[in-house]
């Protein structure tokens, strides 16, 4: 899994879907997760969230974050479109299997 491969703890990977309720993330990590979720679902970021990002990150760092979220979304859509086969470790996870089942229903 990518998260573990780049050094995220097992706890952080396991709690990612419920990051708002989890206590394993720092305040800055929560801010990044909020931004990521908002950008992926609403596209535009309101000034209030951008102002909070600027308290911790330079404009260049925010641009890198934005680009990373955008590229990840694009890659996910490519994999979804072409139904990319996943390695056993990934495909055996219950939530991944649930998503695959929904995709293959149609």
C-alpha cells in the first residue's frame, strides 16, 4: 500500500477513512486531510480554509499539495475507467473488495 510505503504508520493508514473522529493525526495533518477532501469533492476552496493553510504552508507548498491531490484523483479515475487489476494485498482488503464489487455490478 502506498501510504505504508512512504512511511505512514499503520494506525494512520487504518484510520484514514475516519480521520475526523480519529486521534492519530496532528492538527496540521487534519488540515491537510480537510483540504484534500474538500478539493476532491467540491473543487473550489473557500478563503477561510486557504487562510488556515497559509498559517502553516507557503504558497509554493500549497501549490504542491494541490497538484498532488489533483494527480492522485486523475490516476484514480484512470484505474477506475480501465478496471486496473490490483495486487493481492490491496484487493483482499474488505473496503477495496466492496468498491470493486460495486464497480463490477454495472
